[in-house]
C-alpha cells in the first residue's frame, strides 16, 4: 500500500523529501503489513523520532527556562510529548488523514486512536531526521510541536490526570491509587483496554482506551470527579 500523492502532506510539513519512501513508511500502520508490497510499518521510525523529539524539547526547555529546576523541566517535557498532546497536533493539522491503515483497523476507530496519532507524529519526525538531519526535524518541531508546548506551559497544564489524582488523594490522606487492567478486547493490533482505579482497597471507577496508558488516564479523570 503506497500513498500515490504525498505532495499535500509535504506542503503541510513545508519540506520536500529527497526519499519519499521514508515518508510513506512513516505513515504506514502495522495493520498494512499483509498488503502487497508493504514490508515495513512506521514503528522503527517512531522509535527514532521519539528520541529526537525528546532531545529537541529538552534543549528548548533547558535554554528557555534557565531559572527552573530539573523537576519542573521534566514535568514540562512530559506534558508536551504525552499522548494527549501529540495526538491533538495530529488532529488539528489533519496529519491523521494521511495515515495508511487497513480497512479493519479504520473500522474499529484506528484513525481516532490517540496512540496511533501520537506514533505518527513521532515517526514523521524520525523520517525527517533520516532525510534531512536535525535541521529538517527541528523545522517540524518549531512549526508543530513548539506552539502546542508553549500553550501547555503558559496555561500550566503540566500534570496529567494520574498525577493530579495522586495529589488529590494524598491531600485527603488516602492511599495512592492502584490501576488494574480488568478487561482486554479486540485483535492484537487493535485492542481496547479497560482499567479500574482502586483507592483504599475500593474500586472507584474504570476507564477504557486503546492503550493501557490511555485507559488509566481516562479512569483517573473520572476518579477525580468522584472523590
């Protein structure tokens, strides 16, 4: 499965690939591996892009907030590269529309799966790094990642739901939340997880998601409102 026209995406990225195959691979979900001519998904590029992104946001925060200590910088970095933040960028700019996935994956909500949307942002960064080096990756970072990062930091949205719940229960003298996976459903490439949150040996509520991390965050959001 090969994207016939990658020009619109390259115009969006403001970068022309010397090797378009890299960009095509960066868009290819593993559900396409059974398609004719497809022998690689975006996962290797995602691995690389994740590391490049972490380095770029770390350098930016280190230089930008010279009076902040390591704990703040770590929280700011985590907030700007977490699934919720990166998937939002994918949706906002329509990058999700370019992802290549099987009809089965799409029919089960794959194109709206935050984990996949996050993965593709990272794999594109990996592809840009391979094709044009750190300069090409940094151009993407400045155009797409940085505005979102600055918004998160300005609005002080550094804590995710699990961190907020942890602080909330501690302030009430309760034990730290425990997250327990209670159900897994769907095929291996498109699982849905249900996770319960337990506080003081009592199951408070549960949340679902396309990854355990997403399910835990959703459970924590609901728990905050109930405690």
